[in-house]
C-alpha cells in the first residue's frame, strides 16, 4: 500500500505534465535572438539604459517575463507585440540562450 501511495505521489507531484520550464535549444535561441539585438544589444548586453540587459539573467526569470508580455500581464507595447507571436518553445530557446551569455560588468560613475 505504501508503494502504491509513493507511486501516485511521484506521478502527480514530481513529474511535470506540461512544463514551460523545459530545456530550450541554445542554437535555436541564438538564431531567434536576432530580432532582440536591435534593442537589447549583441548577446543581450544592451548599451542603452532604457533597454534591460538580458545576458546572464536566470532562465526562469526570462521565461516568466516573456510569458507575462505574451499574456498581457506585463505591459510594454513593443514587447507585448513581439511576445504575442512566440511559442513556448521559442520562449524556452530564447531564455536559455540569453541566460548563458556573459553579462558585461557595469561600473558606477564616479
């Protein structure tokens, strides 16, 4: 009986059914990132203060952010438009790619 309960627990709580946080594809993310570089910079290292740096961010953070733009819970006219056309796989690919980029260190102004 305990084995059956453990098996049920394992199936329902430890195995994700449709996991948006599934691993992405690095090369696909790199290819899809070409649209992003106009604002966020090469490899996600924006040099413009109004666009956030994506390089080195946590993958889950990037996934949640893109999902927020896609659903409209996060508001930004440009990003809502871009994210609306992304699939879950696109989001995972982009998030993996940018999370693996080395972020540039920014030193405070003196």
